[in-house]
C-alpha cells in the first residue's frame, strides 16, 4: 500500500514518530547520517585540472601558445641559450594567467555558494515537542513539518492536518491552478500524482492556508528528485557585460591578426629575415590581447556583490548588479520598508481640559492619567531584553503601553497597583475593549476603541471638540482611539456590553502612527537627485499612505494618490498615460503590482519592485530588479527575486543602486584602462615597423608589461570606492553601451598618446646609445611607467587633486609592486640582459621618467578644461 493511500496512524507508525512531539533531536541526527542531506544531487563539478585546461580554450591564448611553440622550435636550431627565454616566458605567463583564472573562478564559486546559503530555504519542524526553524537540507523522513502560505515545501510529506490548504504543483503536474489539499481525504492506491490531495511535494509551494505533515521522502527520493536528471536549474553566471567583453576580445584578436599580416607582408617585401618578422608578429599578437580582462571583470563583480552583502543586500544573480546601475523607478511597499513597522503613540488629547500634547517622557498630569487608563485597558505588553524593546501583542496596544512606560508607568506596576477585576475583550462588531479596574478605591470602567462607536455611548464630555481633533489627527495619517470611563458600585462576574459600555464619560483621545524610517527620507532625496522616481505601493488606506508619502517626499505637489479600485477601473492605455503622475497606490492587491511594473516599463524605465508575499512573486519576476524582503518575505518571494534585503529597508535598495552604479563605473574604468594601454602597445609596434622596419619592443617585454603594469593596477581600479557624486546623475539607459558618451574615442586617443610617447622614447634611446637595445630599453621604461601613472588618471573623471592622489590604498600597493618589479628587470644586469635591455645614462632615465608623467599632465589638463566629465 502506498503512503498516500494509507491511514495517518499507519504512516506515523512507519516512521516511529509522534504527530505532536515530532522526532527526538538525536534520532533526527541519526536519520540525517543514514539518509544524507535533503538536497538534489548537483551536477558533478569540474576537477581543478579540468578547470585549468578550460583556461586555454580562448582563441587568443591558443595563438600565444602556438607562437611560443614555434619560437621554441626555432630556438632549438640556434646556438644561444637566451633564445629559449622568450618562448619560456610566454608559456610561464600563459600558465600564470590560467592559475589566476582558476583561483578567481574558485573564489567566485565560493562566494556564490555562500550567497545561496544565505538565501537558502528553511523549514519549520517539530522536534522534541517544540517548533524549530532549520535549514531545509537537514529535514529527514519522519520529521513533522508545518507549512503556511508563502512557504516552499522542503520535502515530500503526508498531510496530518490541513486548513484551507492549497499548493502550487505546476513544476510536477503541469497544472497551472493550485491543487487543493485535504489531510482527511482518502486517496486510492495508484492515483496519479495530481490527485493525491493528502500529499505535499518537495519544490512546490503553499499558496493558501496552512498544514501539518510528516515527511515521507527527502533529497533524490522525492518526486522532484526522480525527475532531477531532466531538469537543469543551474544559472549562467556570465553577465551580458562579460559576453560583450568576450566578443570585444575576439574582435581585438582579429585586428591583431590583420596587423600581423600587414607587418609580415611589409617585412617579406623588405627582405627582413623570416624569424625576425615572425617574432615581431608575436609581439603584436601579445600587445593586442587583454589577457586579464574577463577575469578582472569577474573580480570586480564579485567584490561588488560582497560589498552589498555587508550593506544588507544579497544579490542572487550577477546580471542584477549591472541592471541596478540602470534602475530609474523604485516601487516600494510602505509598511516596514519605508516605515518602522512599529505603531508609535505620538499625540494625546485630554477631553476635560482640552490639552493636546506630543508624547514625551514628561507629559502633563492630565495626559499621564489618560495614558494610565488607556494602558490598563490593554492586553499587549512591552518587555526589554538586553536593552532592546520586544513588543508582545497588538501593535496598537503596545504603542499605548510603551508611552505609559516612558512616563514612568510600567504595565506590570499598573496591573499591580490597579488590578483588573473584570473585562470585555475586543470585538470587531463593537470595535471596543473594556476593563474594570480598582483605582483609588473605586471600581472604574475603562473603555477604549473607535471614536465613532464610543461617542454614541458617552453621556458627558466635549464630544464636538473631540470630533474636530479626530478629523485633524486623521488628516495627519494618525490612527485615533478614544478612551471613556465611568465608576460602578461592583464589578460584574459576567460582564455585558449593555451594562459596562453605556453612560460613559469621554476622557480623551490617543493618536498613533507607524512612523517613517529616519533614513528613508534621506534615501528618497538621494533618489530624486539621482533621477530615480520613488513610488509607494501599499495595502494601507489612501489617506494614511498619502500623508506618509508627502512626509517622505515621495508624493510631490501635482502627484496623484489612487486606490486599487481606481486602478482597476483604468484601461492599460490610461494607466500608461498617467503612470508618471501617480506616486502612491493604496489598497492595491499584489496582482495590481504587475500592471504598475509593466506600465512603467512601457515608458522605457528600468523598474525595481519590492515584495514579500506569495502573490508578489509574479511582479518580482516581471520587474527588472525584484527585491524580496529578508525578514518578512516568504521563500517564494525570495526565490523569484534578484535581490533580498536582509533588513527590509528602503534605504538599502538605494544603497544597492548606488553600489550597482559604482560597480559599473569601475568596470568601465578597468576596460578603458586595459584597452587604452593595449592600443598604445599595438600602435607602438605597428608604426615603428612601418617607419624603421624594427620592433621597438620584444614580445617578452610586452608580456611583462601586460602582466605587471596592466593587470595589477586594473584589479586595484576595480576596487575603487564608489564616487561621492555617482548618485548625482541620471540612470544609464538599458540600451547604452559601455563605450557611450565618447569613451571609445577617449580610449583610442589615450592609446595613441602611449604609442607616441613610446616611439619618442625609442628614437631618443636608439639615437643616444647607437644601438636598438638602447631604444627598446627607453621604450620599455616609458610604456610601463606611463601605464602605471595612467591607472591613477583612470580613477575618476574628477581631478586627482580633488579625489586625492593616494586615497585608493589598493592602487597604491599595486603601483608600488609594479614599479619595484619593473626596476628589478631594468636595473639588475643579468635579468636586463635576458629581457634584451641595457643600462642607460642617468639623463636618459630622467627623460624616460619625464615622458612617463606626460599622461598625468595631459589628463589633468583635459579634466580642468572640461574635456573629460561624467555625462549627466
């Protein structure tokens, strides 16, 4: 007999578990050891050696290896041992590059694994008679699990109890409508999976209701596990930007081959020895290939993702980092995201004296009396653990209790001094709560509730004035409660509303609100400055939502606030035409969120959307950036989102956008730096061959420059702090390329400057020493040092005098290492000889240093004249 057709007691007996107490912790650990973790077997990961070999699949790397092999064969026919150094250096650098690539892949893989762990599903189980939350991978057969709307189902399970339970099982059954579940429904043996209404299945989600179930299968034994081989859920972590850069590398390779062919033809015509032409062509190929570009971009993205984790934003998909920089609309929930999600008493009005006060720690005696009586008529409480407030009970009541506490009236002391004799609990029909307390020898009836309901039961007090105050406070988005009292002779044993809630004296009003987060107001200002439109979407009343939105600066003069009903009455065309003027959507359903997202997207905007519920998942997927709430969010919402906020804070979204923009800017800096230097190297060799029929740089010299003075500073540039004005500019359009706004032209011009300086250095060195080695030494020093200097230029579009020459400690270190390694090659005679360099006179070294500093002067002048500036 199958588990779904067996009775509940049979299933429990099979797994030796109590439905109420669950498994003992020791037994659960033992089963985990026997059964293994509750997870699908991942694709077999490549070995370290396989990943190492993968580094050599790039066409350009293969060209370098081929050049090295040919050079090595040529060297075998020669008589000078030094001829072996060049091919050996090429191979060493290619291998080093491969090792760096593998190391970076491993680091990125570990980082992504860690991030996936941070957002991994959890399960609610009953063990040792108590409810616990554990990682889903630790669930074992026999565990009693508890599920409710929004939860992922951690394993296959037989229902023990259910209440209006529905499960989304389309991944298994193909049914788009959630399946209704019933623990008591009998199921025939052999029933198809979709008809097993007393079973829950791993990988599916609960869309409605709640249930208790006993786990029957985990990991590969689940229904999902049985078809795991047919599914491939692995995400491609290569971002669109990386794909574009990979294409760029291929284009550069093709360009290099064309230039090589031209040089080869010129050399053959001029009768230059074949070996010399070949080695020159190798030099060109080396100079054109930005070997470290893909790895460096991955490093920059990984660093950015780790930075975001520290700022409470977990990025689940790397492409989201790029998209964040383009976000132009942020649609945010109100409660808990823009507000503190904690009702706070802010106003109190005494009906007898007409006194209205803000709540403080030293309110007047009449307001203190009002707070005392209101707190006595509350069941909620506030406790303090390790200096932190913990609110227990209804948020409305705990706000009153906290206000009384601030005025020196803790709830415990009030209950002791003025004991409760009788009570009528809150009722949604009456909208009132009543207690009878012994106060100063009298039996005092205290009634609190909605003013309209309470006013009709009062026989004394200034109700007209109170009505005006209610209107005023309500217009300020405050929730208002009224308090009334009367004295009775004896407290009734069986209290009734008729007896206690009539003939009352109106005492006063208290007003409370879920206050905006202090940081949200500043975050909205930053959004406005950055050209990002903030939009509030909430299930709250439109008056409350509008008041909070105006306070935060989300709703400006001329902006509309509409309700879900008004939204439903709009056609798609009308919504699209009005969407830019609507900044607040109140009383909307999660389904309405999709319409709002698509309306903004139809205007060409990049939309970020927050959500926490099951029904928010489609909107989160539809948005360009889906942001799930880490605290209140359901597993389904987190699974659909690109980003999870671990603090449910609007300011965190803005921080993430800022970080995203910073990461994109850093990648642009890295690309511009590497391509500029490579273009300079190509032009140096190509033009020198056309003019002098001699290469000013050997391939091993170019390889050393690419490895030492290109890659190290480039990585450091990727770690540049986000610029202070990055949020002063409008968002980047999705369609905008990396070379937009003249960056491509600037890269070519900067490359031309490097080429010109290197050629001048080659001519000076060759003329001064009378040998080509002197020219090459001079060109080598100038090209290498000018690139190190240029890395500082690339830090910002601002002058270095504004950003600070040495404020990037990573670049300082990278530059120092590069200069020291260059000095070792240039000034240690045996090493210099191997690299084809010679010792120069002191004036020539000074001239080389002067030429290397030219890019700094040129770029600073360009920035001062406004030729280089950030596009707003």
